[in-house]
C-alpha cells in the first residue's frame, strides 16, 4: 500500500440475502484527492459509502479506511472521517454557533479548539452576522456551505459527501466546489457522489458503478478519450445505461 | 463522556426552544390536574342527601351532623322508613340516602361494628360515585375520631370498624394516580418516539450514526432529558395536588419516586421501540396516541374499574403497563402500602421494560444494517 493511500478496497463484496449490492469492488483513493463516485440510482453507491464510513460491515474482502479496518475498527474510522448527506445534517432549531459547538463536541474537540475553529469558519464564510441565528432562517445555499464546513471542522482525513449539491442554485454550487478544492488542498480527501455530470468533471478521478460493479475508474480526461466522448455525461450514458434497464 | 454531555445539552435545547414541546411537557399535566381536581370538587358542593335513621342514638346523630356540616352535603329530608327512599330520589334533589341500621350506636360500641348503607342515585353515575366516596371518607374519619377515646380500654374496635367500612377506600383523589400514569406514558413514549423519528426524517440521524458517538450513546442522549423532565413532572403533579387539593402521599415518597422512575424507563423504552417501527413523525404520533393514550384511559382502570369490565377486556388490559402502575401508585399514595404489597406489579413492569429494551436493541440493529 502506498503511503498516501487513505482508502484501500480489495475484493469488497456486500450481500443482502441473495442480492449482491457490491460485487467485488477494488479501488484506492489517495490523500488530498477529489474522488467522484458516480452511478445510477440503485447501482450500489450508498451501500459502498456505508461500508467505507463504518456504518455496515462488508460480507467479504478487505477495506482499509484512514488506516483502519472497516470490519473491526469501525469506531476508529468514524473518528477520522467527516460526513455530509443530501438531506440536511444541521439542526434547524439550533443556532449556527450551537450547531458548530455540538458537532465539535461530538468529535471530541476541546472547547478552545472549537472556539478557535468557529471564529475561523465564520470569518471565512463571512458568517459573523448569522452566528446567533437559527439554521431554519438561513437560505439553502448558506446552509449547505455551513454543513460542509461543519463536516470538516475536526479536520478529518477523509470527508464523504453524499450528493451535497442537490437542490442548490448554480452560483452556490460553484462556491461549494471552491470550498471542496480548498479542503483538498489542505490534504483532506474528498469522496463525493453526485448526479451532476458537470461536477464530475471537477474531480481528480471518478469511478462509475453499475449493477454493483465498478465499470470504469480513471481521470475524467482519460475516460473521455477511452470512450470517445465529449463529456463525462456521455461516458456515463454509454457505460452506465445498460445496467439501468 | 464529553461527547455525550454535549449531545444531551443539544437535546435540552431542542426541548426548551420548542414551546409546543414545553407546553405538552408541563402545561398539559398541570391543566389536567386542575381540571380534574376542580371538576371533582365542584360537583360535590352541597349535594343533597337524605337520612334514614332507624337507630336514633347519639352516634348516628353525631355522624349525621358531621356529614351535613361538611360543606359537601346538605340534608334534604329525614326519612322514616325504606319505602320513602324511592320517593325521595324521584323528587330529584337527593343524590344519596344514608341508612343507619337499628341499634347502630349500641352495636358499634358493643360489637365494634355496625351497618350503614349508602344508597346512591345511579342515574348519575359520576355523582353517585363521588357522593358514596365522600360519604365513606367522612364516615372513616368519624370512626377514627370515635375510636380514639374508646380504644384506650379495649384495643380491638378500630380495626374492626375499619374492616366493616369499605376497606378499599376508593378515594376521590383517584384521578391523581390516573393522571400521573397517563401523562408519564404519553410524554415519555410520544416524545421519545417523535424526537428519534425527527432525526431520521431530517437526515441528522445518519450524521450521528457516522459520528464517533455509539448508538447506545445516541439513544441514551435522546431519552435522558425526557427522563429528567418526567421526574420533575411527577414532582410537580404531586406538589400541585398536595398544595391545591391537599392530597398527601400516604406511603413512602422514595418508593413512589422509585416506582415512577421504573415506569418512566418502561415508557421511554416503549417510545424507542415505537420509533424503530415508524418511519415518520406522524406515524410515531399516531401509534403513540391511538396505541397508548386510548387504552390507558379506557382500559387501565383510570376511569372505568377493571372489575366491571367484560372478561375479554380484562385480558386485554393485562398486557397494558399502565394497569400495573396505576395499582402501584394508588396503593402507595392512597393506601400507604409498602413494596410488599406491590412487588408483583413492580416485577411485571420490570419484565416489560426488559422485553422492550431487548426488542428495541434488536430492531435498532436491524435498521442499521
């Protein structure tokens, strides 16, 4: 294993009864990389993310995340990852500051560190005026940005983003991706699923899942060349579609 | 531990920020106690009773005076024989007739027991129950007073007299145990199931599960505030019924609070169980209200005595935890009995709690998969 490998998946299989959700997956993700995880609905993305984030165990195979085995070190994995899902991960009835403090506390950060990071974060997002407002009062775009900032507050090794930009306007999406780039530059690996194919183009590497298998894994550029396609969207349609039918 | 404390703090914030939750937690119990309490005490102001005194002695006269001077009753008529009873009821002003048997006072002194009948107008069942309960309470206190000087030479009178008059002492304060039973199961089960399904619905549960918090910490963190608030609630209800209605707790307060904690725990685990089977808040509310509130009100013995139910309902109510709790706290609060008399019910509640915990843990695990 290379020294800067943060996720290493070998022969990962996950079965639910007779149904095979993940069929022999093999891939590696490196430090500071933006890794796009694409696939049609039901292709097995969610199952894979749940295993990688320590929520469920693989049926067989070896899964190492942030240096820990997903089979019996799930608790250690959880301390080293951040997570943001498509639904809101912030509490609507708590203020911006209370949400930050809560998640900081859950990840075992000291009070001083939480205070310091909170200030940095509010500064960076120009959020000071919202500090004591409850989340429900914020516009959707701000909420998403804040949710992402909270997910990386404890500076995890990897952050999992499950369709983070659903329902967000194009300008906010762009700003959101700028934040993703900044995060990756800090050395935090970004593992992102999305349905927006233009977003897939921003990733360093993408994998495309179909029917529980990874059918393509490379840089967007290489994939486009290989499949003689003008965009990732075309690549996706060419190889992910048969599985959908 | 620090993670856990932060999480519990957040749960309190949820509760204190939502005035509806606060209202359900503290407003409704207080309102119930006051409504039930005042409805009861107003119904029985100056209710008409008639006396049929077949004995005409000093004791019956004293007891009659005590009844009539009590604010609760006024005398409508003095009857001469049994045939008058029907007539006096038909006039409508009399709610009950008190009948002293012949030689009442003599028997009471010589044999330590005497018969007194309370014949109530059953066409108004609530008033009838209230009037009989009040009468019995007054008669009871009268015998206690009477027994005082008499007991000194002969020790045996007091228990015998008590035995004769309603040993169950169905008190007019029955509603307090009932309200505690209802409020606790509602608040604990409803609130926990709603607060957990809310996290599911808003997607925050997923984030919590991915965090280093263990599932058991999440569950404990969610129910802990409700455990504390429910306990405060019990104390509030007891204080309120003591200050406003003068209802003391006859038995051990510590035992009473311990039993309440057991019952709260049972209700909380029930709430967790409900949350694992329901996917939305509405569903959780629906299951809690229909599944818990109605059976508790109707079948637990809160309003309708279980002894009067058809056998089938008796069996149905046997699986309802409130039935046992109501028996326990009635015993402790009103009769003043100790654990020796309620150990069976306590054991049943404990077993039920264990079963609910077992089921919830299994269900919760299955859902995680």
